[in-house]
């Protein structure tokens, strides 16, 4: 069996929705993957899937942001079926390489505080936690919903 990391594609929608729904359910988050979200991240150059002979094992969604200072690649979601450490590690390697190849040297990751698998994978890839708290507010008809991290 051959396992590879490749950029996300629109044809991955159904498989990624399944992995994302399971991940979101385990962590009490809203699912993130839908057609428009996938299209956005597919254009970012920093979103990848782990693929084993056509079976998707996990995904990472990241994109570059620039606030006038240093550009940053922001990792928004890292998920693997069964929280497989080797899948998470491979996905992180792909994001770090894509950032470096783009000349972006700051990579930040948002991960739910209770996602032990992501925390272990991130620490294993030399990411360090920062003492920050995210505050959020949802406006309009969605008021009261929790925003996906």
C-alpha cells in the first residue's frame, strides 16, 4: 500500500466531510468542511490530505495571512481518522514545507484544547503552545453558535 500527502481537491469533498464530521463530533465542534470551504483552502497552497491508495486518512487546512508585518501560515484544522499520529505528522510536514517554500517562516496552529492527538503531533513537529485565549462572538442570525476553530 502506498501512502502520500497531496493538495486537497474538490473531488475529496465527501471523504473529508466524513472525517471532519467524526472529528467535530468527538471534540464538540461544528463541522467545517463544505464545498466553499474546500474550494478556498484548495487555492491556498497550504491544505493537504493523506491518501492511501485512494482512501483519505486525514487532512490539514491552512492558509497564508498577512497583517502588514510578517506573513504567516495559519493552520485552521488538523484531523485524521482515528487520530493516527503518522497521518497527523505527515500532514504537518506538508504544511511546514509549503510555508517554507513560499518564504513564510511563521506558522501558527489553532487546535482545540482537548485535542490531545493534535497537541502531540504539533509538539512533535516543534510547534510550541503560546499562552493565549481566543475570544469569539457570532453576529446576526447565527448568534449563539460556536465558531469552528
